[in-house]
C-alpha cells in the first residue's frame, strides 16, 4: 500500500532517516502510537481525523538487550538526533520527539525495566504479535521506502493495555481507542456490516463499528491477548465500575458519558459474542 502522495513531507523525511539508520543496524521495528493511527486513518484511508494532534513518533524496536538499545540511540545521535535527559526512551530529530519502546529478548515475562535505575516497569504484552501483524506501507517512491505500521486491531489492544496499566495517567490512550472505535468502519471495514446489524431497529453506525472491531479482535488476537482485553473491557463495561474508560474518552459537544459507555459495551459485545 502506497501512501507516498498523502503523508506529510516533513514526517516522511524523518521516518526515512530513522528507517535507514535502523535497517543499517539490522533492527526490526514498527511504527506505533498516535502517529501510526493518523497515518492509517488520514493518509491510507483519507478520513481526515482532526482529534488529538501529536508531534511524537513512537517506535517499537525488537532488541536483545539494553546494550543494543544504547547502540541504536548512538547511531541516531550520529545523524543529528538529540537526547532528552529526562526520558530514556526519547530522542529529538528535526523537531520530532522520537520515542522507542524495546520488545523481544530484552523483556522478561512481557515486561521491560527501564535503565538506568531499572525501577520503572512497563508491560510490552502484545508487541511481538503487533509487529508480526503490522501493515507494510510505502512512504517514498524514489528511492522506495517501506515501513511497518501497527494495524488498528493491535493498536487498540496495545492502547487498552497501556491505559489499564497506567490509569489514571494515560487518558490519551483512552482517546486513541475512542478515535479508532468511531472511525473503524470508515477505515476499510464497512463491508463487514451484516444484515443482522442493519435490520436491528436500534442500528447505530458507530456502535456497529465498535462491535465489528470486537469481532476482528476475537479473530486476530492470540488467546492470551484476547483474555487480557476481555478482562479489561468486562470491568469497564460494567455499570458499577463508574465508567473509568468512558470518562477518559473525549466526547463531542453533542455526546455524553453514557454515549461513550455504549461504545465500550458494543466493543465488549463483539469481543465476547459466540457467533456473528
């Protein structure tokens, strides 16, 4: 899939520089985070989503140990990136903050411990599966540059896990989930709408999108990831949970927390239905 005619030129230039550096280092990586979301929704599917705007570019990098992580940073600094003394994972390149999340052998039981003190623990559950299922998008034609970008199913999965792990400090992850739910059908999934959905007298386009996203998660996620997402959403779909996830969504002026909760319940319904 070629998005070279729609991707922002400054973003493309920066991605190409990182790509060349990481491939020269024989590092497998993929694009994650809100920039990946915007590339898929805006550049691939031309949906013109104008929600949270981010300058950050987040990468998952598959490495064996923290020495390899240091080598990656050194290589990027050599092409002009600058370190952020307050954030181990961050470099700044051409005004873009670059965040790198290691996964692979560097992890211990789906967790990484950030240097230098190794007391900051982060779950990287699902990163390997997300990498294995990433989209390959061509961002430049001459020379040809193709990068891996997390697909929407695994994007939502990683965001859901990160939100749960760091609640209540990661509202942006909840908003990212909301954006995908609201736009999932428009992102190449309208053909999945079934007669059962449209014939329902209470048919709702966005709620149907949430339910279909749940269907797709059930099909494409590993059983372990399914169980993690199911447990999180089961709690959040329950009325006695005080709508934690729904409250972290960002409703439009004509929406409210009840509407946000309906989206979550529809996602959970799709994830747990025995038939479609």
